[in-house]
């Protein structure tokens, strides 16, 4: 009789965060008074996804061991977005999940990027770090996350 062991595959934290940000926003049409306000909110949520995707690409390029750093951040952070003991991402909604979950995921990447740039530029002050990051991001991401 052979002793066989099953190997469990564990999804990495970067993939979990990416899937979390790319999930459907679950907008409820009944929360809006008219189609115009619903579509406006939907467009803004889509822009939040573009922000996340841009930040994720930059983080993936700039940060070595991104998966481990995301996992460490999610497990040690006491913010709204965390990782439980089973390795699942949990989000504590503030007011309205569809409008806040993607910016929450983006803020994690912003924090990790800031730390990486600070590590790479040990003699730089906050303004120099901010300017270095701003050169790599769009106007919208610069406005919302690095101003």
C-alpha cells in the first residue's frame, strides 16, 4: 500500500486581491432614483477598477515578493480589508460596498508602493517619493492617491 499525500494548492494573496477588486459591484438599481444616477455611479465604480488595475500593474513591476507583502499587509492590518486565518479576504463595509471595495484594494497597493519607493530612495523625503511615483501613474490615480 502506497502512502499518498494530497497537496493543497493555495491561491496567493495577489491573486486573491485581484479577484476581489474584479468582482461585480452588486449595485442595486432600487437604491437610485433614476437611471442617470445609477449609470453615473456605475461609471465611477468602473473607473475605480481602472485605478486598481493600474496600481496593480505598477506594484507587480516595482515590488519584489508582491504576493508575500500583500499577504503580510492583509494579515497585520486592522483596516476594512483583511485576510482571515483560512487565507480568505474579508471586507467590512462602511456605508455602501459597491462604491468602496475597489478603492480599499487600491489603498493597499498604494501603501505597499509607498513603502517600496521609500525603501528604494532612503534619503528622499515624502515629496520626492511622491514625485517619483507620480511620474509612473495617470492623472486620476495621482489625484486620488498621491496628491
